[in-house]
């Protein structure tokens, strides 16, 4: 029975709400019934739960499936991003450390929300180098710097002019950070 059929027999708003609740409960029952195994004749008293790899969604489009392993992989990536190199040998943490070393600020200052020019410029250069060297996405870099992805995007645009003037790709991260900081100081002088 659909919500429309319940709605035709309802007299008050409370009846309509109760009918909608009943429809949701029936959909949940269909959802949970689809994920349970079919009963067999010779089943032990307490059978282990089957591993569900696909969930069936009940509703108007009954052929919708959710792939549980893919969902778990996506959710796991949002929880913690390992500071591992991605196709390059560089990591965001090593870029942060190198830029802190050449600019003379502490890593805690770089990761803070301070807006002093002496902190924001090295932070922006580190964001730009992280994007250039690790090929990580803007949201991933933003999470490592505790900021929004648009901040990383703005830093990449602001310091993108120095990409052609840096040492060849594959140089040690300290040389890359030193060259980027020297280019920045030359431009601001």
C-alpha cells in the first residue's frame, strides 16, 4: 500500500504522519529482509551472520544497489589520510618540514590559523609545493594544513608562477623548498 492510498483514508494531519511512518517501516522491513539469508532446513542454532557485500534499496527504483566495500573504502579515506608519498616520493609532511626549515618558522605556526604575513607566505608556498610535488587533491592537502580546499587552491594560484623556475622534478624536497623560498624573497624584495 503506498502513501497515496493511506492518504485517501486519513482524516487529520496526525493520521497522515502515522501513515507515512507505516510506509517507512514497511520499506525498512523490505530492506532488512533482503539482506537476511534464506532459511534452510538443517541450520545450526546460531548461524554466523553472512557477510553483506551489496545492499538492496527498497523504493520506487527497486534495482538500486550500494556496494558496501566501496562505501567503506570511501569512508575510510575521509577519516585519516596517511602521510605517504603518492607517485612521487614526496609527502605533504616532508614539504611542510622543508618549507619551515628554509623560512625559519615552526611547524606548529604553519599549521595554525595565524594571518601574519610571516606565517601565511610560507604556508602558501608549502601548499603550492604540496600540490605540485605530491599530486594530492586540494581537499586532502587542506586537511593536512587544517584549512579549506579553497585556501589551498588560492595558494596554488598565487604561487603558481614559480613552477617553471623550480629545480627539475625529482630533486630533493629541501632544494625545491629552498628554491621556492628564494624566488619568493626575490620577487618581494
